[in-house]
């Protein structure tokens, strides 16, 4: 369910015509709906109402301060993977006691920052990281709450780049070896074991890999408990997929029921780290057609947004719906929707039947709320685009468009290059 809909042939976000926002802020821009974000959070959270649980929104999916605040206002915690994400979440007002810190490569200064703030737990991904966190916590006179992120070796059946729970992936500690890593952790003086963590991949469209994983996690938890290692939290990560095209992912309610049924009687607080399912379909990328051209063999629609703004199609071959902002009778054409970047991989839609657009028209790239802006870059020296949040009949610029000045911010020409003809 989302709040992008047509009224008399014009695309609206809640009660605001998308074209009016384009006229005010220019193109391209990301556009999010407050009602959709709120609804997605509520549905997801309520899907776990039968179990003590904490939703820790995965900041990486969309890290804008306003989006973080929106979820925090709903009671959300956060899943972070860097000091930068922690900083953002704190700025947005998160309760540090609701922060879980994942990621294979935490740096000492990031660990220190998180310990200073008193986060809930570190999801540790290697034995060396265990030792590093123990040492830093010791230096600071703190106890670090930890979970081990175990790798259950379950195939999530998703794109290889976003599959993380197979033994050949770099993530987590092999579940077979985790028992001995837990014993090591128990003997380290500055660590407090509080949980078990896992995340097997993203954009999962089936329930079965999650359930298979839970079976293995339950077994691990009971073995840990037999050894007197108390486990209070079970963090099962994120990964629930959304519909981009013809996928049929389980509804969050089905996901919640399946998980709670599997975990019945397990005396643990469940932690969930959803990203995409909360924000993916709550955002679109709005772009304008610059030109159309009949190539030798193909028809191209050239728009003002490129792979630097939305990299998912280029990176993963992902499908995003393409819709007109103003509807009119039009043919469908086999075409590619491409950006201005100097790479043949710069496409938002490739060789697809698309509505026929003409120069000057606005195009909505659908389902762009997750891993859209957060993965954007300045490649080809393109200022990053603004982000706009609609609330009912108002819209708010929640991130300004970058300027040429901000593009070169922090760059310096060293003195030896400043004299012409030298260097
Ligand atoms: N927790 C951990 C430890 C993660 O690594 C991730 C995502 C999540 C939670 C959130 O997963 P989600 O619920 O969003 O599936 N850039 C890719 C997705 C990469 C996901 C990385 N980890 C894409 O655009 O499809």
C-alpha cells in the first residue's frame, strides 16, 4: 500500500500533485510519503505484537534525518553499520539503548563512539572483532553488550550481491564455530553477551529461508543456555522483500506470524532490522525527459536522472516501475530509459516496453525509497538531488539539492600547483 496515486490523470503524492513539486524544486528529486512510511512502520511493528520485540530500522536503506525521526517518533530503534550512521541517528533523536551496530569492519574510533553513547549491542562478525571490542571497552572502563552475528549457511534465493547468509559470504561467524566464539566472549572481561544475531540477505520473497534460519538459531540458543550463557535478544536482521514488479513477497503480517510461531516459547526479545520493506515503496524518483532518440537499433528516452542518482538498475539489474506524472493516451514502445552519465551501464530501465514519453515530460521511477538516495554519488560531478517529504497537503525539502560549491567542498589545490608552469 502506498500513497502515490492518480487524480484526474495526474500523479499525486498524498494530496500534493507531483508536477507542482517539480515546478517548485526542479528535477530530479526523491519524493517520500509520510503516510506510507508511517503505515509501513505500524503494520510491520504490529505484525510482532504477540512477542516482546524491538524494530531497529536499518539506516542504510534511507538515512535522511527526517525519515529517521519519523520512525523514531513511532518508537523505532536503529540498526547502524558505521559511525556516520550512529551520528545521524543520534541527531535524529534515537535512544542509544535502541541501537544495534552491525557490520564486518568496525573501526576503533567507531567502536569508541558507540561505547560512549551506550548502545544496546554490537553484532560481532569475527573473533578478532571480539578481542578488539573487549580491549577498547576495557580501556574506557565500560562493558560492551554483544551478540555474535552467526552465518547459518542458508540460501536466501536473492541476488548474489545482496545475499549474506551463505558460508561463502564475508558476513558473520559460521554457526558451527560460533559456540566456541561465544565461549571466548564469555571469558573476555569487558564483554556482556546479550544476544544472537543473524541477517541472511535482502529482498527475500519467500518465508522459508527465514524459517530455516530460525530453526538453526533456536538450536544454538538452547546450546548456549545449557552452557549457562544467557541470551536475552534474538536479532534476526532485515531482508523482507517488496514488490518492484511481479514478485510476490510475503506480507509483513504473514512474515510476523511465521516467525512468531517458530519462536513460540523462546524467552527472548526479538529484534528486527527492516529497511527496504519500510521505505522502498514509500519513495519515488522524479525525473524529466531531456530528449528522445531513435538509435541504430533501439529507442532511447534520455532523462535528467542517472545511475549516480539511482544505481540499483545498473548495479543489480533491478526493475523499477516507470510511470508518467501526467497521464495521456500513449503508445507503449520498446525502449531504454537512460541517464546523462558517460557509461553504457547508465540506465534506469533497459529494453522494456515503456510508455512513450516526449521531451519535457516528467517521469516517476517507482519503488525508489530504499537504497536510492542513500547509494547515490557525485559521479560525473553531478550535485546530489534533493529529497522531499510530503505530509498530507504540504511538502517539505528534507535535503537540499547540492550546488556546484558543495561539490568541491573540502578540495584543495596544493601551493606547489598554484604557480602556473610549475609542478
Ligand atoms: N540488517 C543488516 C545487517 C543488513 O546488512 C541489512 C541490509 C539490513 C538489516 C536491511 O535489509 P533490508 O530489510 O533492507 O533488506 N543495496 C541493496 C541492498 C543491500 C542490503 C544490505 N544490507 C539493494 O539496493 O537492493
